[in-house]
C-alpha cells in the first residue's frame, strides 16, 4: 500500500501544480479554452483525495480527517462546477479567491492523509491493496 500512497501523493502534487498554473492563467484572462480541461483535472484531483481518504479509513487514520476529506472533495466539485453563476460582477473576485483556497485545501488534505497513512505503520503486505 505504501507505493500506492506515494503514487497518489505525487499525482496530487503534479495535477495540483497544473491546476494552479491554469487557474492563474484564467485569472490573467488567458487560456479560457482550457477551462474544461481544468475542470476535469480538478475532478480527478478530488477523486485522488477520496481514494486517499478511503485508504486512510482502511488503516484506521482519524475518522475526522477521513470525513473532512470526503466532504471537502464534494464541496470543491460543487463550488467549482457552479462558481460561474455565483456573485456576478465585481464581487465575483471573492468567489475566485474562495475557489482557490478550497482548491489548496484539497492538496493540503491529501498531503495530511498520505502522511498519516504512511505514519500509521499499517502499510505493509498485510494491508496491501
Ligand atoms: C482541486 C483543486 C483546484 C485548484 C487548486 C483550482 C485552482 C483554480 C484557480 C487558481 C483558478 C483561477 C482563480 C479563480 O477563478 O478562482 C481557478 C478557476 C476555475 N476553476 Fe479551479 N481549481 C481546482 C478545482 C476545480 C474544480 C474541481 C472545478 C470544477 C469542477 C474547477 C473549476 C474552475 C472554473 C470554472 C474556474 C473559473 C475560470 C474562469 O472563468 O475564470 N476548479 N481554479
């Protein structure tokens, strides 16, 4: 399971970096044709977070962190999917900042879950997936 966690963790980092770079391009009013790619990569990022949350559940990492990971993923997709219609006009900048912070939260939670799974000491052959 340790290898799976390392692969998931690095995939989260790589996709997270691409999401942030694309996001800042959008912020600079560039590359709008890549918004659908950004959205699907964002959903993939959330699926990776959920996978880590389920692995964490399997090795009995704090239930609070697992539940937070699952719910945060749901919030991220719901918010990202609907953000275009939230607070139009100048106030939309608040929505953009919130979306960015929620997205950073996905990466942070995935890092915490991965670190806790590795520290749990239950990533050996007995729990291999
Ligand atoms: C999971 C990590 C994610 C990160 C780090 C991230 C990051 C960003 C950033 C920095 C921006 C530009 C500023 C802003 O508008 O907030 C942005 C824009 C956007 N993101 Fe994400 N995002 C993530 C996930 C998602 C998901 C899951 C969706 C949709 C399902 C999504 C949809 C969008 C949309 C529609 C825009 C607006 C483009 C525009 O019209 O300006 N994002 N994202």
